[in-house]
C-alpha cells in the first residue's frame, strides 16, 4: 500500500466518489496519503424532487459533499461548476482545466471513471473518464496549454491511474475494514437517497452496497473490495 502519496480523485457528481471508491479513499487517507477530490459538475439536476430547484439543490449537495469528505478524510474539494449532463459540450475546456489541476496538485495517482465501460449511459461519467485520461497523458508536455508553462506551472505526469467501476478489472482494493465508513459517507448524500421512503428501503440500499462490495471481494478473497483497472504496469499499488 502506498504511503505519503498525493492522490487526485476526479468524478462527475457529488456522491460519485463515495459510491465507486469510498472505501479505497478512506483506506488511503487513513494510511497517510493526501487525497483531494475534483467535482466536475455542481450536481444541480441530480434529484427527482420537483420542489427542490437547481440553485437550492447545488447548496444542498455541496453541504452533503463536505460532510462526506470529512468522513472519508479528503483534504480538499475542487468544484469546477459545470451543469449536470452538459460536460460533453465542454470537453476541451474540461480537459484543459484538469491539466491545470494536475500540474498544480502534482498527484502521484489519479482515480477516475472507466470511460470505455460497456453500457455506461451517463454522458458525464464518460466525459470525465475521457477528459481525465487525456489530461493525465498531456499534462507533462510543456507546450500543451502553453499559458501554464508561461505562468511557471511546471509539467507533471502522475505515475499511475486507476479506473473505478471498470469494464475489465485487474486490481482490487480490500475495503473490509472500511465498508462501514464507505456506507456512512454515501448515506450523508441524503438528496441521493430520496428513493428510500421507509427505513426498510434504506436498509435494503445498504444491503445492496455490501452485496456489490462482497461480489468484488469474492474475486480476490476479501470480504469486501472495490474493483479497478490499473492502467500502467508500475510499482505504484493502492
């Protein structure tokens, strides 16, 4: 397991990190690493509640994300502020903003979506995965985004990238010790559990989270795990 590494988690929406890699984040943060989170959208359309307008929803989701970040041990959250569902229209700008963040934050490891996953219907998830992968590849080229070089922001190449919710998993992180932390961090996104109308509904959702993590763990002998695709053949291991 890595120690004293800078880790940048790049997601589309509030609750993505907790849902897909919350246990891994908790493990990394408590293991002496520095975890920072990039939220590409502001979550303004992520609700079935017609009475909660987009402006109010943004405030709610920022508060929820702050609570979740504290539970997981995330040191800093960067909000890029795009509207839900519109990232594909801003893909070039998004990539450039991620290049800037990568050069400024100098992460050793990036966690993000697998943009090549079959039947990934959410356009924001695909867009973030593609933009983050391209930004990681281009961030160490001094004359890509030359204004950054002229500003004195040096090129940087993260040593490794891990894709969560992958099409082809080749790496699993044992989150057996952190499954309850993962669940707690996910549940503070109360705007995203509006489907749970009763306590039994909520308990069923918790059972689903555990069942998914148990299935991932069965591939490698862990009680609970989160699956990733480790992109490079490096000696950087979560």
